[in-house]
């Protein structure tokens, strides 16, 4: 069985040459093999984003945010996907969370939530 790093390398190589469907295949393998692997969810979301599959990009990004709600890149990527999916309020909320984190703040996901609109700023 290939390691997460090997699958990520293959997915990244496919992404680099523009073979987005192949990249999705590898990144899906990573998250199926290790559902808590943040980089796999983030990469899968970005591959979906590049394929204009914004709902799937948001779903993958949301999984990444559940794993690490204080990852600036996750919220920035989610903001891009929400914006592309014409979900302006969600895009702005995700972008605000990325800024809070970049300023050294923390965000916390609501326990009953699966998305960015329930995160709140904490000190």
C-alpha cells in the first residue's frame, strides 16, 4: 500500500501537468486511507476547485477545516471555492477567518456544525 506521502507526490505531479482527474484520484486515495490527513483534504479541494467542481471543493475544504480549524490556507481556499460558487456571505466569512488566523487569532468550529459559517472568533 502506498504511503500518504507517495500518494500526495503522485497527485501533485498530476496536478502540475494539468491532469486534474488523475490528481483527484490520488488525493481521494489519501483521504480514504487516512480520513484525518489534512493535506490530502486540502489538495483534494483545490483539485476540485481547478476542475470547477465547487460544491465538492467546499465539501473537501470543510473536512479540512474540521481537522484543523486554525489553518489559514484551508480558510483561504474555502473562501475561493465559496466565491466561485457564488456564495458571497460564506466566502467573506471564510476569508475573515483566514485573516483572523493570520493575525495570530484563533477560530473555533461549533460542535454541531460542518461548515465555516458557524466558526467564531476566540481570543
